[in-house]
């Protein structure tokens, strides 16, 4: 799980670039595509689903063995919903959370909410495998990131700008 849509896309691209089957699911993904991703994930055809909190509540996917919080959630209840995707119906499962300076402030709140301390550890970056960085994501059409091009996300014509059109010059005989 990640906190932001752009991070979901980035993490999925990084995993793909390093040989892992992964897709990003967020509120920006059309419903039909979301359903296909979930179906593929449930069937085991998609091994990794990188998600924003859109997938942390109300979804039951049997057989999820691991949940990774790439970002600690900013809302403590979201932590419980995220890790609740694993170890359902008596099954076992593991959850791992990464805490960076940006989101680590929620760790004490999460521990208080769940009623126990979460084991922590650190790592030596030199002991980690090398990760190939993916190429930059292609820019979206329409100019600005997140923009909808010239039609503002709908098919209505633009409003007149308030400028008057010039009258054609009178014909000379």
C-alpha cells in the first residue's frame, strides 16, 4: 500500500522494471480495469497489486500472504484495514511496513491504536540487492500532469472568452 496515486504508479513501474508482475490500482483507474486487476490478482495471474487505500476496505481477496506498507498510512484506522487484507479467516500472513521521515510520525499513534508495539529494525543499504530504476513515466496528454487536455474532462465546448470577433471588412466593388 502507498499513500498517493503517483507513488502507486512509481512502485508498480519499479517492480515491473525489476522483473516482477505488478499493477497499480487507485481511484484514477477506471472501474472495469480495477475489476480486471482484482480478478487477475485473485486468480494468481497478477502476483503484486500496488494499491492506495481504495483497496484497503471492503475487499476480500483469499490467500493474500503478505501486505507491504510502502508508506505508513496517515490515518491509524487505515493501518488496520491495510494489514487486514492478509491472515483472513484463520489463515496466516505477514505485514511489513516501511517508515520514512515523512510518515514515521504515525507509528506511535498506530501502536497505541492496536495496543502493542510494532517490532522495528534498520538495514544496511549495502546489503540490499541493486534495484534498477525504471525510465521516467510518460507524460499524460493535455499538457499539465493530471490535466484533461483542452476539454476539461468533458465534451462541452469551451465558453467564449469574452473577446469580440472581428467583423469582416466590407466588400469593395
